[in-house]
């Protein structure tokens, strides 16, 4: 770290370490025991080993028989339906060639599923979305379970896929691991124009043809969607937490620099000796939280960071997010928190500038271990191609566009983009970075819905035309898998634009692209587990005050406690949802990461 750590950063990090000391120690003992036996393939029986390299070429078989060359697992989320993952198709061949040239071997160990929340928004498949994170983790663990490997390269980009890959990698935490991104697509239709078309469609002013034309102009080619949602928040976190090479997150696919970084990751994994389970410690996760807050990132990571930390034996809580948010300045304006996209962010100075600013302010642990160098200090540099090949250069230390990326001493906001609220309705997360100050406090009557479709129908029928706190309950992980409710953003935005005081309160999730309407989400405990939301009725006055951290229903305590909770709707079958009944029964609360493993 350039200077002393900020007192709050130091205190929170110390508290996390003390809180989970026993659990972390047990985890480190487990992965230490796994590492102590060396490459497990050396002890495999002859038939086992023969199966393991049966499809390899003669030279690779010779290396694997000898046991001296490192053998690297490649685990990929490739499919050609997701634009972000389509570029990953050729990565295994690129990686194998680079590893072979560097004296190692590599095998494609397994593929993991990758679903697109952009496709499933508002559809039944969205009820599988959050659970897909844990399916990815299990699939990654299966791929690594053959005990043939000395390290791992994980290929993935979007939403639940990256957290799932990290959780899977941490279950084999004795292996060095690098995550490899694919990069964003070129900028398309400006985000402000896309948002306006969505609102006009919700208001009935334009038809489906106009809406589809706008969406197609936004999402138009291979690469990650360019708004700063969960996918690009993933990339930011993986870099700041040291799992990407420095500056790798936002280099476009199909470029020479992108290929050079991919090849360098292959060479780097052969040299990397620090196991991922040791590398990702309390400092790494605090760095991830701070970066999320400083960039106004996706609310989904209040779940994913908690779940990833738990996989490393670390107990991260929403209180940690809240305390760090109070001292972390908001340094970016990226859609939905502004009009720019990640390509604009990268051009303005990107991760190298951001990391440098946060390090100099003592807000990041610069001594945290990484795959890109000994510590995070290496991430103050950005990658370039020279006549000699791939190289890194220090950040200029200035932003190329103060409307997109700012220094710590000139932030967009003195506090981070996420707040925690609490009260007699439980605890929830609010993303305030896209919400104007005048909209951050609301007191209004509740309208209660059991699904997002009920709310959409009420809006279409003209039944929502005044100040309202929309309560959409039974959307938590136990109820139906905790789907994103991003389809509610346009109608609620229309109401707010009409001058009404509007807010959303739900035990479900919003998208990483949730925007200008204040939304208290991930309400915990959820309605299906007996949470207070199940006792809210139409007309109850609800107060949401993000500044004071309040979420309350203004009903006398005795009266509210005496109410019978609404009955949890039966889960609907079809679209694979019946296959996840065991997950719904086993899943933990949102505050614990909404996972099935702890």
C-alpha cells in the first residue's frame, strides 16, 4: 500500500479476520494438506493415469508419465449464445499452444453452464439464475476432481458464472488459479437513448418493433454487454482482487492485445506458486468490496462476494459493506449510474487509474497477493503491445474524462454506491449511486404484489397512478430462487418521471442495471421464511430512508406482530424449475450469500 491503510479499512479487515479466524484456519489446513502431497497424479494407479492421458499426444503422454511438467486444467463457460462467452471458443487451443511452448501441458478439464440473465429477464428461466452460480461451482469442482492438475485457468465473464468459477476454484484452493476474461463488445446505441425507448415502450408510446431495434443496436456483437451491470462488475472485481492479469478486464475481444494477454495468462499459470485459497484472503475481499462501492457496481455482489468469501473460510457481512461504503468515494459514472459505458471508462484511464487512486487514499490493501505480480501494486499499470511483445506501463495518474472517472479528491459522491437499510421489515440493500438525492427518502402507501407480473399488469391497467411503495414479495431464494426483477424498472421509472414518489421493496433481486428508482432489495429474512414482508398489507405506510438507513412499516408493533402472514405461493413447475426443489429447500438467506453450501 502506498501509505497507511485508512482506519476504517484496517478496522473492517481486522474484524473480518477475527470473526472468521477458526473457519479460515480450518480451510487453510485443508488446502495445505492437499498441497502437501504434490501433484496427485503422481500417486494415481496405472489404470487411473492411463485414462487421464489416453487422448493426449505422444509428447504430452511422455511429460505426464514423467510427472515433472506442470499440467494445467482449463475450465470454460463457453457457449455461442452468450455474446460475452462466444469469444472463448478458441481460447483452449490458444492456451494449450502457449503452455506447450513454455514447457507444460494442458487439458480441457470441463465445461460449466452459462445462462444469460438478459434473455431470461421476466421469464420462468430467471428462477434458475441465482442457483446456476452454485451449479457452476459444482461443475467446476467436478472438472478439477480428477486430480490430474497443478493449476487451473478459468474462462468466464457474466453474472453468476464468475462467482461460481471462483467458488469452485476455492474448493480446490491448493491449486494456483487465474481467471481469463473475454472483453467488452464495441459501444452501440447510447445507454440514455436505450433507456428512453424502454420507458416509452412501458408507457405505450412506441411498439415492439421500435423497442427491439433499440435493444439490437445496444447488444450487437460478440463481447460483454457494455453497461456496468453484474458482468462488468465481475471483471472489475476479478482484477482488483488479483485474479486477472493487470488491465485485462476491458480489452476488446478479437484484438492482438487481447490474444497477447490470454497467452500471457497461460505462461503465468506455469510460474504461479501461490495457491488461490491462500491468495484470496481478507485483504482481497475488502479490496473487492471497496472497488464495488467506488464504482457503483452491481447489487448482486452483496450476495456473490459473501458467498465467495465463505468458500475461502472468510465471513463477510453486509455490515462490512455498510461501514466501508461510508468512507469510499464514488469515482465513476457508468450506466445505469451515468450515460457512459465500460469502453468509455477504459479510455478515461480504467482500472489502472482507479486502483492507483484508491491505493493512494489507503482504501485498498496494496500488499494483497495477486496473479499479476507479487502484490496489487502491479495493477497500477496498463497493458500495451510493443515491438518486443506484451508490456505494462504506469498509469498517467490523470483521468481522461472527469465526467466518467474521477480522482479521490474530486468524487461524484463522498460515499459508495451501496447502502444497507434496516428496521421492522428486516434488512435490505439499496443501490443509491443512480438515485437522485431527492428520491432517496420516501414515505408512501404500500401496494403489495406476489410477483413482478402482477405489478406490470396493475401498471398497464392504470391502477398505479400516485405515490407508492411497491412491495413485491415471495421472490427470495427459498420461495422461487430469487429472480432478478429488472422488468420493473421501466414502469416504476415512468411513475417517478410523472412526479410521483416511488420506491420498490422486495426480497428478490434487481439487475446490475437497476437504475433511478430507489429499491430496497434482498430483504432478509424473506417472506417465505416468515419474514415481516409477509405481513404487509395494501395501504400500510412504508418509510425508506437511505440516508438514515431505515426501512420501516409504520404500523403499531403489536398490531403488526398479530397479523397472520400471507401464504407462500406454491412453486410453479416447468422450465426446469422442478429440478431445483432441493436447492430451494437448502438455500441460505440473502445475507449469507443465498447459497446452498453453507
